[in-house]
C-alpha cells in the first residue's frame, strides 16, 4: 500500500469514523478517492491533515470530518443528481460521484475549474461535470437537483439557488456567524426550505454567500 493510501486509511479511522459517520458508501468513497490528487502540488504533504486546507486565496478544501458529516446528513442516494458548489480542484465532486448518479460541480475561479475538469477526467470520474461560473448562481441549465452541497461557508443562501432544488430535496452548507459556524441541512417542501443544525464546523464564506451589508451613515 502506498504512503498516501496509508494516510487515507488513517484519515478515515481518525477523522471520519470517530465523528459518527458509519454509512458504508461514504467510508468507501473516502477510502477510494485519492485526496492528494485534488490539492495544489505543493500542498500534497498536507492533504490528509485534519483541518481545512487552503487551495486558493480565501478558498479551502473542507476538512474530511466536515465533508463526511455533511454527506452523512444529506444521505445521497445512488439515483440522485447533485449540485456541488465550490468544488475547488474537484475532490468533493469525486467523492460525491461515488454516491450519486450525476454531479454538476460549479467553480467560479476559472483556473480551479479548468484544473478540476482535467483532474476528474484523469481519475476517470465520468459522472461529474464541471461548470465555470458564479457559485451563487448554481447551474440552472441542469436543474432541478435532488441535493445541493456547498463546499465552504455561507451567511445566507440566495433564493435563486434554492429554486434549483427539487421539492423533497436537501441542501447542506456551513453557516458562518463571525468566527463560529454550524453545518445545517435544509429540506425543501412545498417550495419552502426549513433548516436544521447538525454539527459545528467552520469555513471561509464563499463569494456570493455573504449577507448583503446595509449602508450606515
């Protein structure tokens, strides 16, 4: 077993399983996807540390625990279509692609988007499509989605994005309030989304997901 494969097992055994993530498809996906492939080449040695990993200015790959617990709460099914917002270099899309039927991954940093598409193709992830564009706009062309995942922090979620979620669908995001954050799952029913907190987590707020700031004199 390679050094990185050993680290992958250790990541699952020390970061994922102790966080009460026990669903086999998630464990299997995180053991199977080479996390070190989807980070900048100079950060590979840090790919398996138990914290958010910076991949671009103010952009991170979520720590394994946060991603695993979010996926556990969303309970993605094999026939579902997932919108993955802020996919970075493609790691989250590669993991989700092993759980879902199709993943539409949106990345607004053109450099990251191009590299994510290349890496996913190189790794033979053929059921994930990378779309370059504003994260908060989603990908209307392929809507509606059964599940939406947000790979970073939010202060609010635009209605235009929630409109792309199928009735009966779920959305997961880390809501930030200053330095503190809570991962929440939203359930869409009769056109409205009701949110419930699931665990504490933190991540930089993604572009387009900050609360509009009011003007003050």
